[in-house]
C-alpha cells in the first residue's frame, strides 16, 4: 500500500450502469441490473478493494470500466479525460489492463508462454525488432518470478500459481498505469495466495501501479487495499479507508460481512458475535424496491421500501447508503455496552 491521500484522481466513475436484457418469456425481455448507479474514484498509486457476495456485480464493474462490456449509462473518466469513442477506448487499453480470475481458462492452451505475454505487444505494435520483443518478454517474466526457460513452454505445463504469474506478466506488457485485478488469487492454494499478493505489492511499488482489486476474501483485501468499497446487488453500500471499514463498519451488510472474518486470537473470536443474515440474496432480475438490502436487514423500516438511500459522506472519506445509520449505531453501542 502506498501514501496516496494527496495524489490526484486517476480514475473517476460517475453513475455507472450495466444492464443485461434477459429473456423472460415469448418475445419478452427484462433488464438484469448487474451494476446500478455506481460512483467512485481511485487515486494514482492507490489500491481500491471491491468486495461483496457472488453475483453482486463486482466483476461486471471491472469489465465495464475496461469496456469489455459496453456501459448502459454513466461516465468513465481516466486521467481527466472521458472515455467515449473507439479511439479513446483503444488508447485507454494501453494504460489499463486486467488480470482475470481463472488462470486455467484465461490462457490460450495452443500458445507458448512467450506468445501469450507477447500478444499485447503485437496488437499495439510496441516493438521494432523481434529481438526487442524477446527482450521485453523476458523482462516481464523476470518481474513475476519466471525464468527464460519457461518462455517456450505451454500453459498446461504450469501450476495454478505459475499460470497466474503468466497472466500478470501479460497484463504488464503494455506498461499500464491501472490494472483491474478480478479475484486474482481465489483459484489458488492458500500458500500460493500470499506469494501472489506480495508480488502485486512489489509491482505496485516498482512500477507505480494503481489497482482495482476485486475479491471475496476480506483478509486479502485488507492486506492490499488503501480503501475498500462494499457492493450489494449492483449497488455500492459503503466506501471508506481499509482500517476505518474494519474498525467501524456502518452499513448493516458490511457489519455482517466483517463478522464472518476469522480472528486468530481465540479470546477475541469467542467475544465476537457472528451476524447471520436471514433469507437469500434476491435475484437482480427481481430486486426489492427502495434499498436492495431491506429484505435481509434487521433494521429495515417502511421508508426503506419507498426509496433507495443516498450514497453520502457521513464522516471524512466514509460513504454509506443507509436510511437508518444512527439507529444501527445506537443498537450496536447498546450491544457493546451490555
């Protein structure tokens, strides 16, 4: 993690929406609101962690930012310039790349490691001679802990951790400033996860990278992130500094998520109360009216069904979308005092 508080915004997302039309009957479609009015910024050199349950829209946010999905609505600003035209997107993709979740399916089995890592160089014409291309590929491999002997081998010859390193080397090929990391360690063994996370940290310091780090594992996110955003059913419900959101979560959903994080100290673990949510996560096709979390929220009242709470700043840098933050805080304080 780096000192980023005084740096300028590199990425600004304003009211981003991504709806997919789903067939629900004979010639009938209905919009599935995968991402629904999400706004945030990422500063240069910062890591923003994005967490939430499966199906909440985390990956869709990352893919929509890179225009792998065409945004339904909203604005994407990068380094002070809005990304709108095809030319904008092409230029943006030289500065922004993605590390995919599954290292087993994101690498072409018919291509050698050298060709996989060199493909972005070929697409954007980032070399003049074959020797220059080869030297750049070997340099990228050295960044991620692979040696020159691996260049002529195929992806299936490597372990999961090594395959993910190949994917990371490929994402660095265009010398990017911003990388979307889509659950890059969730498919790896726990022992390998730490190595890859540390590598992300080292690459950030060495190359001045900025990350949107999407993950399920809250301990991983806490380790690598400067700030953390929490999503639920296509909406962003809380955003704050990593330590602030761990020590003082305000949204009922964030509180439930964090209560599930294992604590290594047995005394603290016994004292912690696990907050178990009732019911299942609703379908994005039939999302509840008003606040999407109200059907599982122990603090829900009538006004929660009437309108979506505003995503507002309640203290310095701490944003929450909840109609009853004060009530949640009061009840929480009573539980602590008792």
